[in-house]
C-alpha cells in the first residue's frame, strides 16, 4: 500500500495541472495590462501603479501583474512618459524586496505607491525644466495614487477570495465598479473585427450587474462607467445617460431572468441613444450589442467578478466525504457490538431443573464421599447398580422438590442393603445444597451476561441512530443566510458568520457568530426579530444564557414551538418521616419536546424514595445525552435487575412534541393516565410489570394528538387505588374529573389529591402523587 501511495505521489508530482489559482493569477495580470492602457490627458495613468502596489508582498502575483502592467503602459504611452512609470515600478519593486518584514501592514503599500509616483513625477518635472504644470500634476497624481491604492485593495480582496461574503459592502461595490470601469476604458480602443470593445464590455458588465444586484447598483455603475469613458476620451457626455438609464431599466426587469435583462437593456439603450445622439446609431453599434447579448446569455448563472482559489464545491465535497467516512466507521462499530452481543448470548442458558449429566455428576460425588470406604460398595454399585442408581436419583429429586429427604421415598430393598443409609441421605442432601447454591450463582452469571448482551445491543442501536442522524438530509439555505446578513446589516448589527439549516422535520435552525454585546441582550431585542421577519417564522434563542468565549458570542436560534406546557404537582407521603417514595420530573428538551416523568418506588419511606429517584435521575441523564426513550428505559431496567437487592419501580413517561402537539405515553407498571379535554376525559392505561422484575421490559407506547387547553393527569397507585379496589377505579376517577372545573394545573392536582384523602378516610396506606400539566397553543 505504501508503495502504491508513493507511486501515485510521484505521478502527481510530475504532472502539470492548471488550477483555479493559476487562472486567478493570470486574470489579475490581464487586468493589469488593460489598466496600463488607461491614459488621461495623453500622458497620465493614475490606476496602473496603485493597482500594482496592491500586490506588494504577494509573491509571484506581484511580478506577474508588474509584467503585464508594463506591457500595457508601453503599448499606450510615449517613451518619455513610459520611463516615468517604469521608474515607479522600479521603486515599488525595490520596496517589495526590502520591506518584506512589514508585509502584514496593509497601510504600507499605498504610501509606497504615493512615494514612487511623487519621486518619479518630480524627476520627470526636473527633466522638463521644473515646469510648474508638471509639478502640480505630480502632486495631484500622488494624492490620487494613494487614494486609489486603498480603494483598489478592496476590489482585489473581493476577487481573490479574502472577502468571503456574497453580499458586498457599498465601498466594495464602488471599488469593483471603479476597477471594472478602468479595465473597460483600457480596452476601449481594442477591436475584434469591426466590433469595438468600448461598446461590448460596458454592455456585458452592466447586464451582469443588473441581473445580479438590481436596478440601483446597475444605474450607479452605468454613471461610473460613462464618466470613466468620458475622462479617458472614449465617449462623450451622452454616454453617461445612455449607460445609466439602460442599466437601470435592465435592473428593473431582473426578476424576469436573463432574457428580461437583455431586452430591457437593448430596448432602453436604443430609445435613449435615439433621443440623445442619433449619430451614434450605426451598423457596428448593433453588431456590438448582438455580441454583448450573446456573451451575457451564455455566461454561467453563478458567474461573478471573483477569482477565488477556494471552491464551495470542494468544501461541500470534503464535508460529504467526511460524513461518509464517519458513517462507515459508525457502521463498523455497530456491527462489532452487535456481533459481540450475539456471541455472548450463546455462552450458556439458565438451568431450572436437574439434567441427566447433573445427576450423574452428583452421584459420582456421593459415591466418592460416602461409599468409597464402604465394604458393600462392590455389591451396591457393581452387582445392584441400577437399584442403587434409582434410589440415589429419587433422593436427589426429593431434595430438588421438597428441599429435604423423607424415608418413605427411599426404596425398601435399598434400605435393607445400605449399611450407611443415614449418612448416605445426609451427604446426598448436603451435596445437593452445594449444587443448588452453585446453580444459583451460575444462573446469576448467565443473567448478568444476558444483561450485558442487552446493553451491547443497546450500544449497537445507539451507533445506528448516530449513523442515521449523520446521514439524515440537513438542507443548508445560503440564500437565506445572505438575506439575514443583509437585513442585519441594515439594522446596523455586525455578525461574522450565519448558517441556516433546515432539519429533517422541516424546521429552521440558525447559528450566528458575532462580537460580544457585553450582555446587553441584543440577540433577544434585535437579532431574533430580524430573523423572524426574514424567515417568516417565529424564532427564539435556544438558551437563555450568553455563550461568550474570547469576546465572541455564539447564538443558536430555533423555531418557536407552537405549544407550551405548564405543570404542577400535589403530593402526600404515607410514611411518618414525611418522605415520599414517589419521584417526578419535568424537562424541556433541546429538540422541542417536553418530558413528564413519574415513578413509584416499592413500598414507602426513604428506601422507596431512593429507588424511584434513581430511576428518574437515570432517565434524565440518558435523555439529555441523546438516548432514545425506549432504549433508555431498557438500560435502566438492566441496571435494576443487576442489583443484588430486589429493586422494583414503576415508570410513567409522557413525551410531548411542542411543535406538533403529538404526545407519546410509555407506561411500565404505572397507573393509568387521564387526558381532560373540556367535559371529556380520555384514558391511557397499560398492564405491564414494574421495572426490575424481568430481564426484558415490556414497552407499550400510546400516541395521542393533544389540542389547545388539554390537561394531562398522571397518578401513582396510591391515588387511583382509593377510588375502588377493582376495575371500576378508572371509571370512578373519570366520573370525578368530569366534575372538576379548574383550568389551572395546580388547582386540578390539589383537588384530585383532596378527593383521594377524603376517600382514604383516616388512613393513607400508600404514597400519593398527582402530576398535572396543561397544554396550550402559543399564538
């Protein structure tokens, strides 16, 4: 395998690839070439040197842009003026080599650019006899170069992927528009056949901007492009109006797609040109419009002005591969635990009665202990073997069934022949007791193995659940992410990262990273309302506390649940100490569910309390850790069975989905649950045994759809049993509940407990607990 990897590595190393990074470098060079061809007043180029300075300390990119920029300057300027900018390039290149240690200082390059322009401009002025005109132009060009150095840096940061946002800031859009206008101006005197690039490139650029960014950005870009073309002498004042109005019209029709943008741009452009300057209308202009339309029509839908070497496609593929690898590992773990569980289940089975092999082994032990030194051994075990064997087997069976040996079951002929009958019977009983003790521990070990098998099977189920969750389709919403960023920015809320995901249940989950607001709670007052407006769903912060780390705040915002639940409890202990053997819990889970739990320990007092509290606590821990409810119940039952002392507890669970209102009722040895809906009362009951009695627990799950103002009433046996001693107790309770007119859960719980106390007369025989919860719809 190592040799194979090495061979592949050598093959890759010796192969030449053209990457997206290489294309980006070349594109920057081409831009530098066209910027070198931008000329004002026949001798000034205010953009090539600032653009070159942006790439200082960027390695090979700098020298590539330097080469193309000098070529562009050489093809456009007269030789003396070219020498001026060549001197600028020499100064910047020297600074690029000598000031590398300041590479992280983003403000250095524009000032190096300004110094080079000023120095070369003054040298050029001195060469022409210290002309005041050229001196003033040198100072003006220096100020312009420093300003453009800062402006153009923003556009380069957008194109090379340093700025990863899809929604750009206004200054970034202006910077890109300025750069684009200068490139178009540099290409204005380039012809392909009879088609001029000064007509084609502005049309393509403005249609793209109108299609991507709408009418406002397109109109501003049209004004900027027209103004730059005017300054460079490639158009007159009418170009500003034609380009801006055409772009504005194209942006208005951007919702109709590319065809709408093209038609609006061409028709409006033709109308405005006809109105402002009819002399521009000629055959070549129509040809240029047709070429621009074709290029725009065949551009990829995802095209933008970026040359980012990083690819979202690559990141997505990486995440997909990572999920696949993790899923495969989990599948391997799942299979291993399942196989281990299967192997352990075949180790042995519990024995409930003596087998022939057991009887033979016991008889050998008895013979060795009692008969080895007996003078009648040969007669009993050789001559009358069958008779002796039957007599001993009868005694063993008697020990197994009655735990003792009576004289009447011993055959008379064996009594007459055995000279150590009393010792034989006593030794047989004693050996059987030892055997029975060993059998008990052996069965206990087998039971423990069975429970371990069950737990390993449970771990395998957990692995499968994790794998299924990992492979579940979580849909990310980049369009909503950008919409949220834009809206937050409008509200002057700066965030670093927004992720919007739609889970398998169709609900939105939003993660936001931002700078800490010093606990001013802007997440609740500002961010959550903005998200609710953008997503069209009522949202809320998942946690009430602030999660701040190193000055950064991480928010998780989820959909507001449709339902709310309010709970209350009423209790009465039968033990004189006042400690109730009943335990309960109410939990709000992160997945939008609420959990009501009630457990009744065996007996009364502290011991029963400890048993039921242990069951409830374990269930809380398992559920909060992400275990499935049914699997958690099986694991708790295993723990109870493994205890040396008998430990029985009932378990009553109600899990309510607060988004849909669907409730799952799981009852293990628990009393019936009642649902009050107006004047109607519905019953949820089960006939399963309490936890800890059997190795496997019998789960019965009842599913009910709850409505607004439904009341859930969960009771322990101590309450329900006082209403009757037979099956009429549920009917009597339902009859009583129909008379209850309260809607407050606490009032309902108190009234049920008071009625139970009244029916108990003067003696409370069992702990009483009433757990009431009201479900109501959140509007």
